C-alpha cells in the first residue's frame, strides 16, 4: 500500500494538461495563429509527458 507511483503519475498528467491549456491559450491570446498555439500547448504537454516517463523509469520498487 506504500506505492504512490500511480498518484504521482496522475498529478503530473493533470499538471501537464493545465500547462498545455495555459500555454496554448496564452499563445493564442498573444496573437499566435491557432494552429501554432495548439502546437505550443502540445509542446508543454509533451515536456511533462517526458517527465512522467523519466519518473516511471527511475523509480524502482
């Protein structure tokens, strides 16, 4: 019951979604065309997805 890897993964994915929406929204509000704003948001999500993969590969039970 002491394994909290799933909880941390959920927290990181939730933070990734927040960063993606914030990054895309701010880029769009700043005058970036919508397709490029979507790419900016996607880049934020991917960066946190890489953090999840790194976290899951480095944590050993």
